[in-house]
C-alpha cells in the first residue's frame, strides 16, 4: 500500500503543503513529573533494565486496576527508537493480547505512522500512561496514573527518544503534569526533561470525530518536520 492509499484509508483527502513548524512560546515548558518525591519502589524501578521492568509491570499490584486486568501491557517496539508514542491505557483487545494499540485505533495509528514513513517496531516504540485496562475503558484516575508513572518514566529513560508524541489528553497531562487542551496545545513543541514533546489526538477520538483527522494530518507533518530538525 503506497502513501496515497494510506492517507485515503485515514480519510485525510489531499496532502496539503506543510507549513513551517510554529516556534514554542516562552513559558510553555512544564516541569517533569519526575520531580515527585522518590520512594523505595520508584527508586527500584528507576534502576531496572527492560527484562526487570517487564516483569515488574506484569506483577504490579500498586493500584486497583490489577484486580480487573487480564494482563498488564508494558509497551512494544524498537528499544533503540527515536520516536516514542504514548497513549492513555490498554483497551479490551490490548488487555487480551498484551500489546498496545491492536484494535481499530491501532489500525488507524499504523496508518498514521505509515503516512510519515514510519512503521510499528521500526524506530518506533509505543507505550501507555497506565499499563492495565481501566474498567469500561474509562479514563485513568489520578492515583492509577501516579502508580504507573515510575514505569513510564523508566521507559523514557531507557529509550532516550529524540521525540515524544502524546496521543490524547490523558497522556499529555501525565507527562506535562498540567491541564491540557489539545486544541490549544497542538502545533507546537513542549518539553519533557529536555526531550521535545508533541501533542495530538488519540486515534480512538479520531474514529469518533472524523473531521479532526485533517488536524491530525497537520500534526503528523509537524512531527516529521520536527524530527528532521532534530536529526
């Protein structure tokens, strides 16, 4: 499938001319979540390698989500990736299969990646803010996000990506630790611990709100242009 077919699958229509990336305004960088007090659990996770981290996530009972999950979902992809995509949390299919973004939203994410010459597992790593499925696919609660935060923080530290892309509001708020409105926050780079961060819509949202796919295409172009500058 060529790029035009991929874009047609996304329902994006014609490819528009890429605008110059807007410059980040002063004062928009947020203090990282890592400024939270460090306890023994957090310190232990911060020293883990990938194998230990995977086991720790599988065994985690730090919040109530462990009681209803089928399996925890650490993430998937290239462990030397320049691109890190972070979503909200596993859905029903992810809970069954143990991999993020494998349902309809996963198919759309794969099409979005292909539209900018990326592919799942090749220079791309995909993770979620929380590693266990919230009941009925509700948004994660603050305590659940906080319990999972050390895992995500360690993933970022191990990956050392050049660019982080948050998919949806909960992921953006988790990493930036501030209230986020995607309509106002997209189209610019934010900062997470010195790593540029771009905010866009979650694929599940785009499946429900088709007109915003056009905005998602603009975001994809902005991501690609930003990465070109970083390299």
